[in-house]
C-alpha cells in the first residue's frame, strides 16, 4: 500500500472534499470542524502505521515510491522516509488535530475555508518531509506558503495582513535562491553524467568543486535559516506568531520551523559537506547568539504570545547548534529537540490561546492569580512550561542535554553560551508563569474565568502526556532515528575526508595533524571536525 | 491531398474566413436581430487548431515565405487558445459595454491572422506585413469603446507603434542591403558567410530589428506605451493584446534572432541580457506602486516579457522550449486574470481599481478563488503553470551559465508576489465599503475561467506532455 502517498493525499483529499460541500451562510460550521478533525486524525493514524511498519534498524529510506513525473528533466515523484523524516511526519500528524482543537471555538467565521487551508497545509508539510526529489521538495516547500498565508491573513489578529505578507515574502526570498541552487545542482549532474536529475540520493554522490559548494551551501542555508529562524533572519517570526490565530501559531511553531532545521540536516549539510565544515562554526555562532538574544528579548516581553515566539528563536538555536556539531549526539539531540519543541511550544501557544480567547488580551499584566480560578489550566500550563525549560524527566531535557554533549565534543565554548541560554529560559518562563498564575487575582475580570472545556482537554491532555512520555522514554524516539543520524554524520564526515585529495590539501592535512598532536585534547577534537580522523 | 503551399496557410485562411463571415453577418443582419457572431469566430479558430494539428511534423512551406513548422504551429495553437478565451469573455461584456459585435469580432480575428502569420513567417517583409495586420486591428480594438481614456490610449499606442514599425522596416532595409534578400534562410546563410567582415551595416540591421521587436514585446526601455494602452483599453482587449501580441512577437523575435542572426549571438546576447534584467526589474518595481489593477497587470506583463527574454538570451534547447511553454502558461493565466476584471465591470464602472476588489471573497467566492489561482500562477507559485514556466526559464538560464539573470529573475518574482498579494489581501482580508458588489458571473465567461484554471493546474501538475511538445517544436527551426 502506498502509505506515504496516502499520508499527504488524505488531508488534501479532505480539503478538496470540503471545498465541494456547500456551507450556506456558515450554517454547517460544526460539520466542517468535525470533518477536518476526522481527516487529520486519520492522517495521524496513517503516520502511526508508518511508524509501526518502519524498520528501526535500517538507515535506508523506506516506504519508497517512485513514479516518473517529468522524465525530460529527470524529475520523479520520489518519496521515502528515514528515521528522521518518520518522526517529523508523526509530529505533523500529531499536532494538526491539536491545532484544530486549539481553534475549535476561537474561529467563528468562515470555518469551512479555515479547515480547508489547515488540511492543505498539513498535506504540504508532510510532503516536504517525505520528498526525495529536490523538485518535488521545492514544490511542497513553496506550496506550503499559500495556506499559511491565508491562515494568518484572514483569521489572525489586528496586524494580520502585515504579518502574513511579511511571512510570505521573507520565506520566498530565501527559497527562490535555493531554487537557483537546485537548478544549478541538476545542471552539474547533467554535466557529470549527461542527464538532468533532481534525485537527492544521486546528487549526494556528485563531486562538487569547493567554490561551487560554498555558493550552493549559502543559497540552501539562507532558505533554511530564514525558516528556522536563525538570528538575524528571525524578524518575521514574532509578527507571524503573534498575529496568527492559535491554530496557526501551533502549526508554525510546532512544524513549520522544523522544516528549516530538517532542510539543514537533509540537504544543506550532506549535499555540500566541505562548505558545511567551513561554515559550521559561523552558523553555530549565529545559533548561539540566537539562543541568548531570543532568551533576553523573551524576558522583557509584556505579551505572552510574543514571549513564546522569542523563546522559539532561542530553542531553535539549540537545534542548529546540535546540527552544526555534526556528530551523533549533537544531531540526535537536534532532531529530538525538534520534536520536543514541537510538543512543548505547540502546547504553550495552545495555552496562551486559551487565555486570550477568555480575556481577549495576551498581556501578562492583565492576568495574575489564575491558580485559584482555573486550577486545571494552571496544572497543564505548569507541565508544559517545565517541559519547555528543559526540566529532567520532561521532553525538553533530553534534547538539550544531547545537543550540549555533542557540542561539547566539538567545541566547548559554544556550550558555555548555550548553557547560559538554558538558565535564561528558566528565568523568563518561570517569571511569566509566576506573574500569570500566582499571587492574588489582580483583575476582577479574571475572577470568574471558566476552567478548561472538553475540546481544550482533548487537545492539551495528549500534549502533556507526550511531554512526559518523551522525557521518561526517550529511547523510543532515539532508536528509530539513530541509524539515519549515523548515516548522515558519516556521509558528511567521510565526504570531507574523501575530498581532501589534491596535494595541497594533503599537505595541510598532515600539518594540522602534527600540530594537533601537540595540542591539548580539546583542540584535537575541534580539528577532528574539519578533517575526520 | 492539397498543395503543400496551401496546407501551410490553411490555419490562417480559416481565421480569415471567419473574420470575413463576421463582417458579413454584421452587414446583412436586420436591425435588432441578434446573431451569435462570436460563434463564427469559434468555428474558424477550431478549424485553425485542427488544421494546425494536422500539419504537425510535416513542415509545409507556403510559397517560400510561410513555414508551418512545429515551432510556428505550437505558437499558432497558443494563439487559438488566446482567441477562444477572448471570444468567450467578450461574449459577455460586449453588449454590456455597447460595443458593436460584428466589428469587434472581425478585428479580433484579423489580428489573430496577423499573429499566426507572424509566428510562421519566413521572410522579413512578411513579418512586417503580419506585424501591421495585427497592430492595426489592435489599435482599433484599444479605442473601440470611444471614450476619452480609450481613444487616448489607442492614439498613444498607434503613434509609438508606427514609430517602432519604422525602426523595424529600417532594419529590414539594412538587412536587405547587406545580403540582397529578405528571406530569413537566405539572409542567415549570407550573413554566416560575412561573419568575419565585421560589416557595420549588419549591426545596424541587428540593432534596428531589435528595437522594433523590443517595442512590440514592451521590453524596457521601449515599454512606455504599455501601461497607458493597457489601462485605457477594455479589459478583454487588454487581456488579448497582452498575450496574443506578445506571443506572436516573441515567436518572430526568436525565429529571427536564434536562427537568422545566430552567428552574431556574441553581439546580441549581452544586449538582450541587459534588456531582460532591466525589464524584469523595472516591471516589478514599478508594478508595486500601482493602484489600478489593469495598470498593475500591465507592469506585470512587462516583467513577464523580461522572463521570456531570459529564455531567449540562454538560447539553448532548454531556453527555446522554455519560451514556448512560458508563452502558453502566461497566456492562459494572464488572459484569465483580465477575464475576471472584464467580467466584474459594469457599464458605468470599470471596477478595475484595486479597492474595487475589496471583499470580493464575500460577494463572489468562486471568482475570488479563481482570481487567486491566476495571481499565484503569475507569481510563480507551485503547483501552477506559472511555476513550471519560471522553473523552465531559469533552468535554461542556469544551464547556459547565466546565474545572475536567474537570480534577478527569482528575486523579482518575489517582489511581484508582493503586488499580486495586494490583490489577494483586498479580495480576502478587506471589507467592501460603499461600492455595491458587481453582478453575478455566469455563462461563457465563467466557463472560460474554469477552463483556464483547469489548464493552469494541468500545466502545473502534469506538464510533461506539453513540455515534450515544446521540446519537439524547436527542432525544426534551429
């Protein structure tokens, strides 16, 4: 059974089906809510089925489907998943129904269109994670912008139009340069073999000159860095997150940002290993700046949603740091952190959405003492907050720990800065928690605030359970990705090695090795990144 | 079997007869009688399409000056599609606007004859005649509503058009002076023999012909007439001339420069590359500042001319085929976008300002959705025809080593997405204030729109058959 095709075609089919059902004057809104929930839950089941039949011991791409699409250019409909993409599509499948629940009552008008765009978005996101053909990947990557644009622009808050356009243009500006690089890669392939190809696995094998690698790596990385978002390309994110409706924020933070880091892992680093080695320290530097900067800016935000948005900048910095370390721990930690951040930040946006639905404000100052009014919401909030901080036994801890371990083996200086980020995250998250939930009820409007409703329970309970589960049983998630992570690390490291072939570089290699032998152990580890032992 | 000379010109003859029949029907109808004159045009165009399809791969030559090769036939079929969509849109707006349908349809059909002739011409003078046939008809169509704006636009268009024709004719004269012939093949072989001489007259010919073509495809800096003419003309006519004229002019442009003057590629490629860059940049940057939708789309069509020029500059097989594919994709998309504008107008109000589209989603959800698809296709977002077209053009540029043109191209597409999105913002995210919602749209106009959208998605998702046809089409001329 073509499970992978079903996994993205099912939500799309749901969207098309809903398009055909008329909704006179919004009279059938609840029908569309339930239909969307049905389709997104079914999609989640499909992704779970994929996990069930996935062979965790193998590093190869599984469930591969391949159909000729545009043969003249070597473009195929070519999909397959390894451990990393598997976990990310499960995350997508998991978060979409939750996102829907988070806007269950918040979205009152044009529910039909809302549901259509959300399902179309899910289809495109899954498509991004399963594509093994660069052309197909780009199609999904760009197609994803349109539904997200509408979700922010139609159902967002006051500044929604500005935020939507900014989101779209920022992301496109980065990705079109990647398009040129993709075309360049296909052309290089035709130079080398006489045939165009967009097949990722074939392009991995391509020998690319260092200078070309540099340019292409920068083009790919710019696209992904904007998506992540890496400092200083993050300015679209606070706008988009804050203005988006709750469901949009959950999806944006939960899945969309991961497309950037996924792109680094799947495309930028393995395709251009030499350039990656060269630029990794700089990327890591930006990542560390992002960690600290995001945390500091988050600390002073008066708006809860903006605070959570900036915390994403900080947390995604960790992911990029782990990827840049490019060793098994770092990369595993990076991927784990992507999942953990999806769950915990998705949850944070959900909770902020609940509060702002009740009070129509997101200002921290408007709340206070909620613990006595809404104890259940407070409990859920506490779990998610601690998960986001990286409390041991919750999901955030495992990822950050592994990333720091990996980064330490590469260059401990980054870890010092990143550790500071961990402390700061505790400061801003706990401070927000304290101001919102503890103390006396300062505003009389809050006194009779209702506690969680059924649909909110249905959304937040799985998130809390998952945060806990990922914290105590991380192996379950680390196992399936391990062979794939090892494969990528090997590919990046050995290709760097293989390509040190001309005399000059050989001489340099020897020289560095000699120097390395006389240096303290820390330095050797650093050198071992650029030239694998 | 008919004489091959005749076979080559049958597509043109079909349309010519339809045009004459349209005139006749108008002349002989009794006052007050209603005749579906557009139907005659549809019959003629379908005849042209069938005869073009039958001539595929046969390479008929008509009297030495017309070549019905696959390249010309591909463009012919594109033009037939343009004509059919135009007639379907027109059928709903002519009566509303008080435009006499006999004259209108025969002018449209005559200009299509000129366009087809231009795409198939194998002689510089025939290209010139074709250019005049199509231009004269389009000048009249621009001012057919006899209002101030339309008349002014027609007059401007006519003056600048005549000016560019003079350039073109002068270029032909120089080419004839150097080679002693106006037949493209003879000119080409004679020039090939003179490559080394460095005769300055060759470059005079090259430059003047370039200017003539650049006017017709509205490349910067020869684009001045475009925004005014496009804004002043009725929306259907604007759609028609922004696609048909461009397709025909590009076909002739490609034929002359890629075959006849191919020996001088080193000379004209840098010039065209500069033109392409300027056209893409100016078209999009100025487009951002427009508040009238027709004017905005005029600048957007200038920018699209720039993308087509990139394919011409690349001048490799990918580029040649990319021009053909892009012309088809662009024509369908742009025509549909202008179709929406035309259908939304009323007799007293053109409804073509950006703010007229406010809240269209609430009053006409289907129309807003169709317009959005057109705009996203113009912006080059997948999975639409525009995306495949741009991807094809830019891969031509990259494989010819013009990375910088490809980068300018993709960046200007991002800028263009900004102004296309302004329309989307209006339609979906703004409220309609004061102005009453335009009437519902049904009938042929809606059918044409739906067909165009199906075409946009078909070309965007399953482009292989058309890509292959385009790739086949370029084999014969170069």
